[in-house]
C-alpha cells in the first residue's frame, strides 16, 4: 500500500481490522457506519458505533502495540485510509514537547 492516504470501500459486515492486528493505519469515515468491538471473557462487546467524519484506529499508531479492539463495517462504508508512515512522518517532524504529550496521552488512554 502507498504511504499516502487513500480511499477504501467496504461492504456491510466486512472487517476493517481485528483485535491483535498490527496498528499500521488510522481511518476517517467518509460515509457509513463502523462498529468497534472487543472480546471480553469470550463475549464480543461493542465499545462504540461511529459514523461520518469520525476517526478510529489511532490508538495503535503511537503505542506500537497491536490493535486493542476490532472494527467492522455495519453498512457499506467509504473510508480514508491513512497509513502509519504518513502520520509518523508528520508527527516526527513536529515539536518534541508535542510529541511527548501525544505519546503519553495515547499510552494513558490505552
């Protein structure tokens, strides 16, 4: 895949990523709905339902840990796929204090 943002179109029920996958990108919902789910004690629990102009998948970008939850299209969905290399390129050229704050925030939220 390219190091630049691209459009991704998925059908209802398609998985965007699964819990445990490497966190190699984040996504912006252009249209449609996405469900964020996590397996807890053998049961799939919905953590969030997202729609147009919402972002997801960002948690794994700054922690370098695997995905902590899964994302699935609830309906046909059009996403902007933003690769980690694109985000990290912008991030790594930013102020060091900003970098420290963002990295600490994501580790705390995870």
